[in-house]
């Protein structure tokens, strides 16, 4: 990695944490300068605007979450094991979040639902990816007789994602992992008792 | 209500919607002036700062949610009927939210978790109130033999609130009530199948 590329990566890393903690509207370019230790020119050499930086910083933050799913799903083929692994990612998340400041998708969804359409579109695209991950797991499990035929994969995705995101919000509000862990326990039991054949 | 009081109410009403939609950091006093049609002096006559206005606007927004619970719980005494009524508030919420911009408690929790301690304390106080509402309903139901003795009221509160808040977030992201309605359906079934004796 060249020096310019290293600087670019450092800006992204620091800006991702900053935006995820303070929000996009709550972070100024002065905050980015402070967090990176760079002058304005050093940042604008790599990103043409705060908006452009925010989009790439969002992708950077989401990638930190995504690798946790990839690791948890490796070598798991049974649909119920995969669903439990997806939910189980949040046990680790509760005590060692991949990104300071909570879930970048929820934070961006909440902040941009009445503004910033480009960032909002990115949050929706990642939400689509997560919903599809659950839905496809259910569908494959049904084809192989591992998941009950009456389970609606898209409805299960809504419930899993809503409950885990809400759990992250509550745990952050109280600085207490218990709420997210209760969400994980509830879903794990639901998968074993109502989803598994 | 005197003219001054009317003006104060109008500022609170408009500011509550503005802050709930755009966030505290994302709303300027110029936005408040625009929304209320008042000049700066007219606003500062009633609220000494944006911070002071935000605190009262938050209370105003929460009150709009609170009256929905009060109405839903009126004349319901059985614990299971009360739990189903609390959850059922969100069926109406999905298509006719009490406040534009989503849940003021979640929005404030997300925006202020790394800043603005006074607003954050208010969000926590309301969260305490909601958790206590579920927990006490469970405890009374257990005393009267309406709720299974093994149900943990505080854990049920975490799951209900997380799932409903997450459902509001997803439904707002997609402008589609289906996600929140799925959250309601899941909880209603859970209460009937796992909580009721």
C-alpha cells in the first residue's frame, strides 16, 4: 500500500467511527480533521466532500460488520445451524462491537430517513443484503427438509433484524449488553422451537 | 390559554416534529424559525436555548406516544389482555404514527448515545417507564395466575421494546408498515403461546 493509499485508509477508518458515533449531521469536517490529525487539504485530496467521505465511510463501517457474518457462517451448511450462527454473531457483538457507536445501518437509517437520499439508499441496500441472507437460508432449509414449510423467510428476516437492531439500541442506551443478549436468546429459542422441523 | 401560552405550545409542537424528523444536531434555530414562522426573538422569549427547547420538545413528543398506551390500556385488567393491548398499539402506529419521524425515544437514544447527556437522560427515563409498564403487568399477572411463573418480566420488556423499536426503524427505512406489523404479530403470538398460562 502506497503512502497516499495508507492516508486514505486512515481517513476512512477514523471518519467511519466518527460518523457512526456522532452521526453525519453531528460531525463537521473540523471533527474529521481533529480525528485524523490532517489539515483540510489533506482530506480533500482524497475525498471531494463530506458527503463523498460519508458514503465510503459507511461502506467501510458495514464491511467491519459483514466480516463477522462471513466468519460465523464458514463451514456451516445446515439451515438451522446457519440461522443460529447469524443470530449468534450478536452475542459477541454485545460485548465486542465491530464498530464503536452501534450498528451503522440502523444509525444511518434513523438519521437519514427524512434526508440525505444517497446515504439512505446505501443503508437500504445493506438491509436488502441482510434480509436476503435470512430468507435464502430459510428457503434452502425448506428444500432440504431442515426448516418447517410454513415458516415465512421474509417475515423471519424482519423479526430477526428488528429485534437485534432494537437490542443494540437498548444496550447502547444503558451501556449494558443484557438487552441485546436477551434478544439473541429469544431468537435462538424461536429458531429451535418454531423454525427447525 | 393566553396568547403567549398558545405561541409556546405552537413552538413546542413544530419543534417536536422537526427534531424528531431531522434530529437535534440536524436542526438549526433557523429551521425552528422557518417551521414556526417566528423570528428568533419570538422563540427565545419562550425558550432560552436550542437545548432547552429540545428537552421540552422531547417531552411533548413522548406525550403523544404515551396517550396511545393510556387509551389502549383503559378498562383492561387481565395481564395477558394488557400485554396484547400494549403490543397492539403498534398496529395503529404502523399506519398512523403518533409523531412524524419515528419513535422519539429511539431517535434520541441513537442520536445522543455519544453526546448530549441531558437529552439522553430523558430518553432513558422514558425507557424505564416503558420497561416498568411491561414488567409490572407480568408480575401482577403472575400474582393472579394469568401469566406463567417462569416468565421473566424484565426480559420480556427488553424483547418487546427492542422488537417494536427495530420494527419502526425498518418500516421507516422502507416506508412500508409490513416490518412493524410482523414484529407485532410475532409478539402477539409469543404472548399467547409462551406467556399466557
